C-alpha cells in the first residue's frame, strides 16, 4: 500500500515538472503586437484576415513588415498575397499619416473586381498601423483611376464595406435611365444604360458620375449636359431629397446646352430612383449662389418631363 502511494506521488511530481518545463518554454504573446493582414481568395471574390505578430516598434519597420507579409503567399493555398499578383511595388513614401504607393504598369492588368479586392486588402492592412490614416495608389507616377475614369485618391479602411465572411462588396449589373441633351441643347433625351458598378458607391453617385461621363462614344444626336471636368463631392439622400455636391467646374456649362437642360438632366435622372423625389445642388458644399444666373442653388428641383423630346 505504501509502495503504491509512493508511485502516485512520484508520478504527480513528474507531471508537475513536465508542465512547469512546458510553460517555461512557451512565451506569452502580447496581443497588442498582433496585426490583421488581409489576403485575396483564390476565387477572387472576397478577402480574409490572418493574424501577424509584429516585431518592429517603429512606423517604418511596421510598414516594411506588413508589406513583406502582403507579398508572401500564405500557408493556406486558397488565398493569394495581394502584393504577389503579377505587379510590382516600385516605391512608397510616408508623410503626415499618409502612405503613398507606386506600382508598375502591370497593376492595370488586374480585372476590375480583383483590383478592388487587392486595394481593399492592402488599405485595410496598412491602416491598422496607428500612425497610418490614409493610403493612395499610383501607377508609374500617375494617380490611380477608377472604372469611371475618376481619381481614386486617398483611401481609408472605412471606404471598403466588409460583409460577413470578410467579403468585400464588388460589382453588380444595373440598368439606369439617364437624360442627355438633344442636338440643339434645349431638350432632353432619355437613354437606357446597363452598367456594371462598384457596390461600394451609391446608385445616386453613380448616376451623377455617368452623366458627367456623357453619352457613349459613337452615339449620334445625344450630347453631354455637364462639363466633363466636374468633380463629384458627396451625394446623399435624406427624406426623399438627393443632395448633390459638385465642384466649381460645374458652373462652366457644357457647349450649347441651356441651363434648364443641365439642371433637369441631373434631376430627372436621379428621380428615376424610387427613393428620390427632389434634388438640391451645391458647389463645394455652398448653396448660396446661382447656376448661370437663372437657378438659385437653394432650390429643391423636381422632375420635369416637359423638356423630354423624342430623338429624331
């Protein structure tokens, strides 16, 4: 009986020693050193987060580490490293919380959906560094443009909508009804346009951007209603009113187009959406001025189909 008891105590002591040695061999991980790194799925339909343990305590070192992680193929083969997808990071620089990255021309070979996912993965990863608030891309020194030809500009992680499963909203097909000018510039012609659009932007903004883009090339008898140099600020809807904020280029009219046609090109196109009843236009957020000495920008415009004509 005593011998059995002795064996039990010896076993317990050995087990305790083993556990003690094991715990001594394990280093506790500082959770504050864990950073999310995002990769693109092989199907190129979503991104997924993996955890990376940061070693550096300087901003420059942390950026280098995360860029290296973004360029290495992850252990899970169903995901791709965003910086190892056929293009090269040429250079980057940081200043005042902003990180700019310049890629080679192969970046333009990415499909529209893949490019969005790559961009989302890179921006969401790098802006986890506390001192990095915004990221911008260029290709061989030229600013990156989106599918509508607009400059993408500075990005933060809030710009990329993350769904369940870390899937980034990508592109959907939508049918728009847009109103462009007739040949004499005093009437509107309704045009149906099917568009594959980035669901990270609102339909209201898409409509305004498509109007600025103008009619499709080769279209006869249909003309732009807005100065193509116009840049879009915010486009929001509240209580049935769509608030469209444009820059000062909007005040320079498109050639041979009446102010009525420009104003109601925007209003009628937006009013095709079920949630828009009226439209107010501002210039750099200011509604105190007038458009071409005719329309006060304090006006809430409503649909006007009297200007719509049948194409000849």
